[in-house]
C-alpha cells in the first residue's frame, strides 16, 4: 500500500543503507501513521544503518516528531505531515 516506505525499509534491512530522502519519508511514516516512538525508531535505525551517527540520527527523529527546539521543525517537518 505504501511502496516507497516498503522499498526503503527493505533496502535498509538488506544493505544497511537508505537514501536520505527515503530515510525521512519512512521515519515520518513510522512516527505519524504507525505511532512508533521516535526513540524506538532511532534505536532501530542506529542498529541497522551502516553509516549510523548517534547525534544526527537522534536529531532527525526528534525533528520528525516535533520534540526539539530545532528551528526547522516549523518548516521542513510539515511537508511529511498529513495535517497540513
């Protein structure tokens, strides 16, 4: 039903890598639609990614779930939100 999310997660699991844009789409899907905690998502991405970076990974997930003081949370995150 969501081929981009499915393909991204399969690629991540098989290769340990996922394109940055697809990372954002899949992470947003997990948080917004499936209600997965950003902490669980960040942990799974960190354990699965070959190029995992603790700080960048945590910040990406916090921005997606709107629980950070990062100024871009008001602009970039809304692109993925169904509540536009």
